[in-house]
C-alpha cells in the first residue's frame, strides 16, 4: 500500500530528525515498532524495545520522548510497580515506556524488582495472565500482562528481557552528527499528527493483520519478537518488507554474544589511548605490548581482571562491541604478530572518550616589548593511520606497519 509506505517513510524521517540511531537497521526497527503499537489488540507477541547505552548522554531518554508522541496509548514513567501495571493493562493495552530502567534492574535493587521483571517477561506473549487474590472475599483474579514496552537505561537489562526485545544500542553523537532540538510545545503536534495517521491507516487493517503469518528470516523467540514489525512492513509494502527483514537478520545476529561490561569498556578505551600515547603513537601495537602497558598501571583494574590479569582473549572480548578486533600485523623489524592498529580505535575514541577541546589563549605583547607576540609552537599531531599505513602485504588478514622512517614504530618492551 502506497499510503502505508509513505507514512512509514515520513515517520522514519521524523525520528531521525531528533535522534541519531546507531545505524539504518535500528532506525527501521524503531519506525516499525512504533507502527506495530497501533495494532496491539491483534498481535500474539508484544515485542519489548531495550534502548541501552554504555554511558549517559547517548540519546536514550530523547528517543523515549519521541516514542511517547507517536506510539499508541503511551504510558511513560521513570519507575513503577507491578500493582500499577496490573491495573492499567486491559483488553486494549497501553504502550509502556520506562526510563531509567537501570535504577530498577541494577545489581543493588534487582532482587526487589523480580516481580516486575516476571511481569515484563510474561507480557511478551498473549494469554499469560498474572493471578492475584483481590477483594474482601479474597477472590483469585486474573490480570492481563500483554503490552508492548520500551525500557531505556545504562547497560544491558536482565537477560530474560533482552531476549524478548528489539535492542537499540545507542551511542554518543560524534562531531558533525547534528540533530534538531526537541521541544514538546513546539514539536509534539507534528508527531501527534503522525500518530493519528498511523491509527487511521492501521485500524481498518486489523482483521487482515490478524490473519497474516509473515515469512520470517529468523526462528524461535527472535521470530516471535520481530514478527509484529515484519507484519507491519508487509502491510505497508514498497521497500519496507525487505528493509524489515534485513534489519531483523542484522540486529538479531549482532545481539548474539553481547556482554554487559559497558562502563569497564569505556575505561578500557581511555587506557588503550593512553598506552598508544605513551608508546609514541605508533600505527599499531602488538597485543602483548598493549596488555603489558595496561596491566602495569597500578590504578587500573586490568592486572586483577582475572586470576592471571587481563589476557589477549579478555581484551578481544571487551573490544568486540566497538567493532575492534586483533589482526595479523607485520612490523618494521620484519616480525609478524597479532596486534591492534590505532586506526581501529578512532571511531570508538571519538564517540566515548573524545579528547577535551584545547583552551584558546589570547597572547598579548607587553608595552615595553614592541613587535609581534612570539608564536606558540604547535604540538605534533599524531599521524593518521589511513594515510600512513601502506597497501597491505600479500599475507591474509595482515596489516603492514610502516618503517620508522615514515611513522613511529611500536614500542619495544623487554
């Protein structure tokens, strides 16, 4: 349907106007999740959306703000109780939007909120009521739990929730990634108009949607979670069926094997940048040299990371979420070893631990010393790896490091 495809495209553009999503697949998923909330009464599964980031200031709350203006029957809260949710969810459920979810499921308070976690797990599938004794006669009463929910917080949510969720891994904006400021009085009207248009488009299609069983590119619980999004894409037509399935495959694969050590990873990025700087900013460092530099810092956690300290396997796992992996490197002395080119870290450094802006100083010339003020010498700029690393040596998966004459070589440790 041309109407649905165009409406989803407009919704996608509106979301991208205010929020930088990690990739196009995530933007597609958020768009379709919003639309799916408008056909909840006929869905068999209510996908959760886990909006997580390694640190604050990644845009998680802003994304919830946009969802609150576009989903069907939003209920937004920074904290809640199972009793409240039991009484709000009914035959026509709201869309739950929970901010600061890390304060609910953090290590210190998780045990106190096991009932809420069980409720969110049960509500992923229709016909999973919670039974409670109510009233003066102590009658057993079934409370519906089925409702779509988006939860935002720092770090991963409990595994059982993540397993039932479309996971949006937010990142800090880089320089140049511009978005529009969002102000509710000024901007909510246009988003609310989109919500009304989604309702007008999808409400007449609910019976058709109830009979549809879209072909899924994944299986088991991942298929249950993504089916409502793919279903909406099939109703819309155009490019959306292909976009939905591409996002489903890519994001499901990415979530396989994710871990929860976000704050530790940010510390690791900073310490690795310091290790490169201490070694003279080489184009690459051997894994063993990098590990030695990290573990030598008495104030860092790496020497005590395990019984034997941080090793190459641990390092690779911690950097995996940033898309950084060790490669075979041929160093200027002719040896070949596993290591890390500095260029692999540039994007992660810019996003999670950018260098502070240098302060501008105003230089003046004292009256008794006429003439121009002396020129402040510029600090040397570290070489940029893409321009200094020559064409790869014909060794599979091997990066060649330039000889000392062109760029600094790796620090040699004994």
